C-alpha cells in the first residue's frame, strides 16, 4: 500500500495544508469569536440572507444552509456570479465572503447589494473588499491570514451561521458548533496522519486513486458532495463530479452503462441518518446497479447527533481524502496555478 505517513505527506504537502485540515476544530471555535469581534448588530431581514462568494469562500453559505435545515425560517441563497439573485430585495442581508478580498465577482456582488439598498456584511482577510467596507461603514468579520481559501471552510460556515442568526433567518447554533468541534477533534485524530493506516480517509483515498470520482449527495449531504468534488479538483488536481439523489436516478444512472468503455470511474455516496428512507434505499439500489461499470463504489455516512456535527464530519473526511489523493499522485495540494493564470488573463482584459 502506498505511503501516507506523516513524513511522506510533508514531503509532498509543502505548505502543510494537512495541519490546517486537522486543526479544523480550532477554526470552528475561533470563528465564533471573530464574528463577535466584528460588532455586527442584530437586524431583522425579512428578505432572507444571500451569501455572495466564489469557490471556497462560497461553500460556507451552502453548508450553513444544510446545518440549519428546516430551522431556517427565511430563504438562504448563494450568489456565485457578478450579481444577486432576482429575489433579493432591500430587506435582504448580503454576506460578501472573499478570503483574499479581491475576488472580482464578490466585489461586484458587494456593489450590487449597495445599489439595491440591502444590508451588507463582509467576511475577509482584507483586500479591496475590506477597504470598500471600511469606507462604507460596513462591518467586517476578520479572517486569519496564511490559509488557503478552501482551508477556511469552518470560518466561512460559522460566519454564515452567525449572520443568519443575527438577521433572524435561523436560530443561533453555538452549542451545536461546540459539539461539532469536539467531534471533529476526535475524527481528525482517527483519520489524520497520526491515525491508523487502515483509517477510513486513507482507505477511501486508495480506493479512489487513479479514478475519476463521482460524488453523490442527498438532503443534508448535497453541498458536502460538491465540497468533496471541489477539494479533489483543487488538491488532487484531477477531474471529479458531483450530483444529487434522487435526481441522478432520472438521468446520470443511465450514463454509467458506458462508463467502463471511457475510463476508470468511481462512485461515492454520502449518506446521512436523517435521510428519507426512500433516499437511503436509492443509495443502495443505485450503487448496486452501477457497480459493474464502476472501478469502485463507496457509501459513507455522516457521524454525529446534530446537523452541524454531521456536516463537519463529512467535510473533514472529504478534505483529508482529497489531500491523501494529492500525496498518492505526488502533487503538492496547495498551488492552483491554472486559476492564477486565468485571473491573470482576465486582469489583462
């Protein structure tokens, strides 16, 4: 079995992203203090909450929505582009999240929220976004520097949860966040570099190695499946795709009939204790029906009692799997050179 020891990881992972992943428990606890330090005043938002951001800065809104579930009394939506959703009104709160503070789509969303007259809150390390917020007297939730933006997932999620509570969109989840932090600490010890060789994250990484992973979520795990896909894209530098049940049983399942003719595809189904019984049945049936065409299939269930705990159990697992895949491929997980090239081309007009 290929080496996934701490020593081997550190040979490949030059920026020590592994340390940022296994200390996610600290990020969860620190994030609450950072929101409180921003001095955001409670203000009712009948129009709901929009989280404007891209990539790792946007996923926090989707994960917050999953953690709240039906406890969200008003809409929570994402703006992953240059504007805001058509349903946004002056009564909407807009959380503009950009780790660098220089994401052009988020800056455009910040301006759009200002023109709309919506309340704005910023979550960033600095950059143009923080500068604009200071000029406009918009509160800024400060993020710690020196992380990869995608490694700030706990900060982004807690910020979205706290803002949702402050604007009356959802209830405050401090206790759940504390419980989730303890669970993440336990699982990081079990699945991380110092854990046993046969740990779940290592097992999944070996099973997915040299395949194109296709991750399926359902209910609470839908945004987590997307997180797995993007982490595998950025860390392991390979294609990966995400879909959701039951929708994929009405289209994608047919495509699996030709999968082995095209390459080595693997399937991962992210399960949750709170899924509808028919969704659970679909996971098992779908997995069985595509097994002959897949290189490997896996079913992974979230861990914990609360929704927040279960969300972060699978986020942690996916982050570790993606980093282990990078190590198995011998590629440093942190650099994303092609994204920087794209930004450079865009900046030249």
